[in-house]
């Protein structure tokens, strides 16, 4: 019987899981990796069996010990369902991708796309660098990912240190602690260099991860930075990262007012929505019809939303001009949230809220999102559907 922590909080956390059934086989089998099509057969000849599910089970056991029972969204058979079956009756899991008996990296990529389509808060994958590359091919830039270290090669920065570290990150997210959000590189051995006797790695992309080494409450709560300075740093970062030829729809409130000033707007609208592109003001205090016509005309658009202090509402209070049809035209993946850490801390763990006027849209927005809090500082924070 697993002893549970009675202080655990209720949750509807959705955890994605993709397992590479061959992960780690190449190490004990002396194959230097597990990427070859013959890995399974060669490992079997040498009496080596995969232990990847043991690492996944360790994560589930750690979550259960803390009283957490997230919904697991996974792939069939050895790509996830087998590990979940160990906890049949204790965990609720959904299978959204059917894998064949013999799986490949293409299955990993397809499973990732299916799982993130089922709206997961965090997508775990068990494997090494080769698996990370396959995950990266199918992942959206805004989907949080974390690797359970189970491979032979793990040069990428997307892995937790141990399965216990994975548990720690998930626990912090569920309990609404501020967890740093950052992008990390996916790297793998350069096969051409390796063939010449050199161990070098190549860059294959980046993924958004929760950084378990930078829990904000342990390194960011000294009180040395006042809110005005934090707001200046946040505004400076947003100004420095503005993309050319991209339409920016800037919502209302003091945080965005500071960002608008940083972008060069004279007398920006405090309680309204302004629109900028390439340093030029396209619309000031825009109404809904104007916004819709503009986002239909521009192929690349971003929406910046800030948090209403004390309430935690990010959509549907003071920015109703940003309507469901405007959001759908731009695409939810182009939505950006900004807030200072002090404003988030003032919520005392309460989630952010959305009230767009469309239940379907509000449900689609529910989950953990990256919130930019300063210069190259961001955290994950939950957005919750008001109907829950």
C-alpha cells in the first residue's frame, strides 16, 4: 500500500506520456545507442531487456506517494499503455494513439502530435537523445515537455536529472508553485564526426521545458527587486524580442501600457487595445471589428495579454475587443501572457481565468501556459476554465 500525503490538493492535471520501448537497450548491449533498426534483435542476442518502463513506473509511484493522480494521456502497447497498466484501477489513462507491434521514431512523432492534441499540461517522454529528436519533430513551441532519462545518449538539455526530479516538477506545477519556463536544446551525436573518432553533438531544435533547477520561489523571492524595476525588465524583454513584419495586438492594463511605451507609442491606451507593426501604430484603442479586419489581413500576428491584479483574469475583463473570432483568426498558439512575479504571487496560488464568451475557446485555453515575468525570465502558470 502506498502511503499518500493527506495535504495533497485536488487536481485535473493531464499528463502526456510517450515511451520509446527500445530506450537504453544499446548501453548494456554495448551498441553505443538504441537508434539502429536492429537494436532490439541485437540486444536480445546479448540477453539485454529494456528497463525503460521501470523509470516511468518510478515517476507514477512518486506521484501516488504525494497523493497525485493525474490523467495520463498516452499511446498503446509498449509506447505507454504497458507502464500505465501497472497502475490499473489507481490511475485514469486515455490511449489516443495506436502503435503497431514494431515501432519507430515516426511513431513517436505521431504519438506526440496525437497526445498534445488531447490538451495535456505537460508531455513526458522516456528515452534518450534520439527520442528527443523524434519528439521535437512533432511538438508545438508552446507545449511543455520533459524527458525521463532512460536512454544511452543524453546530451540534450530537455531531461530531468532523475525520475524523482520529474516527480518534483509535476508536484510543483500541481500545487501552483512558480516553476521557471525556458527553452532547452535538443542535441544528438554527430554521426559523421563519430565515424571519424570524434564525439561531437549537433543541434536539432529546442523545446519548452519546466526548469526544475530554477524554482522561482527558491531564487526569486528575496524582495530585492521592486515591482517597478521588474516591470521595466519585462517591458525591455518584450521590446527586444518583437518580430519584424508581425502584427502585435496589445491588450489593456498597466503592464501592457509600459510595454507600449517601450515600443515607442506616444500616449498609449491604458484601458484599451492598441495595434503595432514594425514600430508603427496601426490602430489605437481599437474596437472588435477593426481587430478582426486587421488580423485577417496580416499573416503573422501575436496577442499580448496581462493579468488583472488580484483577480487573475486574463481574457474577458477590460479586453472584450479581443473576441473569440479574433483569437481563432490569430490562433491560440500566438497568444502570449505577461505579468510580473509579484502580481502572480499576489494570487496566492489561484489560477488565471479566461471568459472569452466562447465555452469551447475557454476550454481550449485551459492548462499550463508560459507567462513572461522578466528579462529572459518566465514561469508556468495554470489557466482554468471558469465553468470548472
